[in-house]
C-alpha cells in the first residue's frame, strides 16, 4: 500500500514521500525498509533515530532529529498503529458453510454465511447468527443464542441458554455459562449443591480471553455489557454485573453478585470479593485485593485495597521497617539502662 493511501485511511498528516510502498507494520527495533512503525511514548523517541523503518507514526509535537523516514502525524499514535495493523493483518477463518464432521441438532438454526468447523457440536434450539465463525471442537448448548459476526475459537464451551450479542469474540478454551459456586450447608456440615440454572448475557462487541470462565447464577443473571474486553484466565462468578467498556487483565477474579460499573480497569491478578460495588472509572493496579465498595474514578492498590497515594506512602514505610525495628530495639535498650540507673539513684537516696 502506498504511504499516501495509508495516511488517508488512517486520517494522518503525511510528512515525506507518499509514494513509498508499505508492506507491513513492525516494532520500532525490528522494522526495516518497507515497514511502518510508531512511537506512542516520548521516552522511546530515541529509538526512532536509529530505526530502519520507511515511515513512523508520531504525535503532532514529537521531534526526531536527523529523521531518515517519512512521518505520519496522529493525535493518538497508538490508536493509529492499531488501525494500521487491522489493514495489514488478515485473520484466517474456516470456509463458509458447515463442515461434514460437525454435529448439529435438527432444531438448531444457522445464519447465512456462517462458518462451522469440524467437530463442532450445536445443541437443540440453538441459534447461530449470520457470518458467525465457530472453530473446531467448540460446543454450543441447547437454546444458546450466538449473534451476528461472532467468533468462537477452538474448544470454547457456550452452555445452554447463554446469550451472546453481535461481534462477540471468545478465545480458545473459554467457558461461558458454567455453574456458579453455590452450596448450602446442613446441620451436619454437609454441602448441598444449589442448582445454577439462571441466565448469562454477553452484550455486543465483548471479547473474552482464552481459558476464562463466566459463571451462571441460581437466580437472576450474570451480565457483561457491551464493549468490555477480558484477558486470558479471568474468572467472573455467578450474578456479577460488568458494565460497558470495562478492561480486565489476566487472572482477575470477581466473586459473586459484585457490580462493576462502566469504564473500570483492573490490572493482572486483581481479586474482588463478593457483593461489593465498584464505581464508574475506578482503576486497580496489579494484585490489588478489593474487600469493600470502591468510589468512582479512584486509583486503588495493595491488599486490602487503599487509595494508590496512601498505599505508596505505606510502602515507603514498609521498606524502612528493618531500620525502624533496629532503632526501636536500641531505644528500648537505652530506656532499660536509664531505668536501671534511675533505680540505683533512688536506692542511694533512700539510704
């Protein structure tokens, strides 16, 4: 693709030779002739001076002395980079139609131009939308609804009556609609399983990472709202409500009946207890342990979760604990010595 054409499609301002042929998008250190790369963080501008790329996406005010490449100016270089990747990377998909090795119930409905791979199992009354892609060994339960343009990768399990909106992507090995972890204890201490038969609803444009799980509740519903993106190995428990445009990084775990409002961001291995409310736009650094309600728009860290600024102050103190312990021991020794001398003085005065 000519750089001029690429600039127009990305909505970038071109500085340099628009006739350059761009063949791919690459990292700034790996890029060579014919490649497009980007700088989204000013601290990496130094690498741009030595890159072999033919063109670089830069912010409007970024300056690279002795630049030997053409420049595409973008208000958001990282977003422009993502758009460029979508132009150059064409995902592979199985051919349209139903593979002869799949097992599809007679009452299931398959939309036009869908791709159903080998060894896929689709249960009674399930509905697969138009242009949906279902990769090998996926299992779609009875009564499940898969919207238009969904992509279900290999070994995905969509349990019975689960509802997926349009353009939902579920990556390899994820399980949607598995039983919630619900048990009632009797007088002998035995655990009685509570049937988990209620609904799971995944709204439009959600992506769910590999080997993640979304549980169904006994009553009510588990719902993930539109535009939310979930990383690999994330667990969403029964009855959880996830808002719009939420980002959950790898190994996040959210316990039952918790409400997460719109635009929340959770770093890797964040753990959230059950029955709490997370306010809109709250952010959590990696490994934060959330044990109570969280206000909107705050940044939380640590366990138990504190405001990030308070947690950072506490971590400074933690690093000084060995010195503080030694100082306290020294002061205790000095106090003991002074008390001993004071006792001797009192004895002499009494005499």
